[in-house]
């Protein structure tokens, strides 16, 4: 497996989408998702790859998908390259450890965000309005404090380079219908609550996370990624101190660095120093080791 992969080039396969992190190929009956080492912050993709990031995201997703099959089925068909269609085998070395063969689902037009703590954009929202995404919360909460109960705060799914927009549950109902909106809300919270309990046994607080769902043969399935450092805030439990920002095992470290720069959060991105790239990689690998016990790939 390559230590870094910024982009894929598989001439014999049909590329259908190159997102912020993932390259997706159409293999006929199924899709091939390849997780690169690209990293985005503030919806801008950085120029430098983060070593092993794609491996970390893929293996952490695999771990969580396996934990939740009784709550909701997922899109995985195979994760071992030896089980992939023959046309992928010339690219085996690139695919190893960072790819998955998945069902072709119809993605829902909503990102399903669940928050268990008041942090990030939720903290900014709460400071201004006393609410997060229109959900009124108790007065007097401090930054990073645990909420009385997890809240569902969906957003739209923006095109590459654009910003997601928070939406109300009522807007979600408009987009997908009342029954499906209730189902994705309840499923999102159920996954989060179980994941939070599992992570707590490994010394990690999951402050918030986001999921994507799709329909496959009229059934709701979980797609994309699962509770990774890209889609979640992971905090070390032993260092948790409400009342300010928390140390983390996710890309918040990179965001914090970028906030110190005179950069307008628009492309082109600023160059990342080697120490920032390496420290970001270390944080991702630490999350993988804590959650799954897996060591750095060789």
C-alpha cells in the first residue's frame, strides 16, 4: 500500500466522481470507492496529502459499519481487493487497505449530523442564539459541554467548493418526506449513542459526527464513511475539560493551524508545513490505534 495517494489514475476504469477525499469508479453492478490522502478544511482541499489518511478512514469505517449492522444495513459488498472484480487487479497495490466495493444506492440529499456536545459551529450558533440549528438549548452552557441529550442537526449536501447549509427538521421533511426524515433522524441518533458508548471504553469522546444514507431497493442503507476523524470530533477522554476547545484526534488540529494564518478560507489553499502534515497524520493514526488496535501500515 502506498504511504500517500493524492489522486488516482485508473485508465481502464470509469471515474464517475472525484470528491474532496474519495475517487469513485463505476464497475457496472457496483461502485469502487478509493479513499485518497487528500484533506479538506473549510471546504477547500489542501495541496499536500496526509500520509496514511485514506487507510485510516477506510479501516475506521469498516470497524464502525461492523458494529451497527443490527441498527442499519450498509453499502459494503467487499473490502478485500482479492474479492473485487478482475478489472481492478492491475491497481491492487494502490487499492490495498484504502478502498471498498459498494452497492449503488441513491444518496439522500441531506447530511445527517448529530451533536452530543456544544462545539465548533454549534458553539458559535449557541453563543449568538441560545440554540443550535434552531433547537433551543438550556442557558449557561459552556464550550465543549455535553448536551442533555444528542440533537439531530441536518444540513444540505453542497457541491465541491461550496459550503453545506444547516437546515431544520421541517426542511428535511420537505426534501425526503416525513417517514424517511423520522427514520434517518432516529437511525442517526441510535448509531451515535452506541458509538459513543463503545468509544468511551477506548478513552475517546465522540463530540459529534455526520452520516450519509441512501436508498437501495427501497431500503435505507448507510453509505459513504462511518465515524471517522474526517466526519467526527474525537476528543481524548483523559484530557476533557469543558469551558474551551479540546485536544482532538481529528482534523480540528489542521483547522486550528489554518485559523492562525491570513487566509480567507477560499481556494487556493496555503501550503502546509511538513510538521503540520506529519502531526495531522499522527493524530489520525492514533485514532485508528485507539479504536481498532491497528498499528501503522508498512
